[in-house]
């Protein structure tokens, strides 16, 4: 039997070991997503792990976010990932949750207070600029892209986007109530389109390497919103 030293000198067998190691990493990453309701909140060590996962998504993307990479970025043992989250996918979803929680805390009150299309368009621009500066645009886009090729992950990502669609729908219903426009423009469809467009525009801008185009589109939306405001019920649109 050859010694381990001899084995490691054999290029073919070294390649085999590397291949098996890569497959093992992938099996850990794509193991079943755990039930989120059974997981404790993001505090302490769990928050540190989620922060590292978020950093990984921003720097190496979904494909490069292995347990090894995340652990290296966070400065901890990768065994902590599986102890606290069960899989890399569940940890990456926790990073998605971290973004959503921060957005909700920072922008939820502003969304609730907005009472015109113009204010909503301005808020969308602020959220986009903030997402871009913090790298959230990249992280969210990577999770959406990863979910396209994995039905289980995709369903979990979609479930996390749905509350934002719901928030936009409620706001549209409030603004359009009494205008008669809800009969022509179903709030649920419009809300879905707005959120879908946000993700799509961000991802296309990243692919083309030209982030000025999404920004220009948001500016156009703001101008169109000013034209839309007179169509809103005077009880809301007139109080500005």
C-alpha cells in the first residue's frame, strides 16, 4: 500500500481528491433548506454568520459562497455554519432575511407615511441608492439567480420577496382607493410588476456593467409619478 506522501505526489490522484472535495462542498451547500420557523433569531453568533454570508454574496456571489469561503471571510470555523443553520443555503437565506429586516426597519415607516406617487418614486430611488451603496443589489440578485436553478431555494427566496409585494400592494390600494383606477389597474398585478422590475433592472444593470441605466429609469419613474398624482383622489393627492 502506498504511503499518503506518495499518494499526494500523484497528480491524477491529487485531482481526484480535489474533485471529491469540491463535490463534498457542493453537497453541503445544496443540502435541504431547514424550516425557518424552527430557527432562533439572528443575534450573537448567528448574526455574525449571517453577516459573513452577506459579505460572501457581495464579493464572490452565490456560486462562490461555500462554507469554507464564508468561514474564512467571517473568521470562524465552518462547523459553526452547520451547527447553527444546518446548511449553507439556510445561512444564505438568513443573509437575505438580514437585508429584509434592515430595509423594513429603515424604510417601512417611510413607506407607510408616503401619500403620493411622487413620494413613492422618491422612496424607491432612496432604497435603490442605499441598496447599491451597501452591496444589497448584488446580494439580492445573486440569491434570485441561485434560486432560478434550484426549485427548493427558489421557493424560499420567492417567499421572502412576497411580503414586499404585499406592502406595495397595500400602499397602491390606499393611494388609488376612490379613484376608479383599481378596476383598470389591479393593485396585486401592479405591485408584482414593480417589485419584479426592481430586481430585473438591477440584475440587468449589473450584467451590462452600467448602473446609470437603472438610475435613469428611476428618474423617469419619478417624472411619470408627478403626472400620475393628479389622478389620485383629491383627499390624498391634494394634501401636499
